[in-house]
């Protein structure tokens, strides 16, 4: 699948995950969020940045428990619980954050 964004063709898989990591930009993240009917806040961005940093280090996305632990370690205890993450990402925090971060679908997600 693909869509046109700012005159560029952006290739995605069937679920909307970017096929080319180099296509990701903060502006494209905003467009992906719009397509998902999300308005990104600073809280969303903290989570997305955390997922991107984890991926850069480990070449995989963190599982939900790992994400919660990372957020606590980074001083974001107010975001570090499954209820808060679900309210920010109604379609699933791990999947949605990875998609918005321009990363592949997490292997631990159905």
C-alpha cells in the first residue's frame, strides 16, 4: 500500500507501518496520527521518542511491560501504566507508538 504525502509516495504494509524507515519525519508522524484520528500531545511524543530510542539501541520495539519500565526509569511515572497508555493510544500503545515512530510492527503484537 502507499499514500502520497507532500508530493512523495510513502509505502506502507497492509496495516499502515512504513516500509522505509528513511521516510519517517516528525511531520509524517503527524500525518500518520491524523490518519489514526489521534491528536498528538507531548505525552504521545514522549512515548514515541522512547520507542524510537529503544529501537535504535535494540533493533526491536519494547514489549508493553518493558515500555512501562522504561517510562518509569526516565521519570515519566505519570505515563507508565497500561490504563494511561490505552487512553493515549486506543488502538494499542505498542502498535500505535511503533507505527507513529516509523518502525515495523512489533513482533510481540497480534
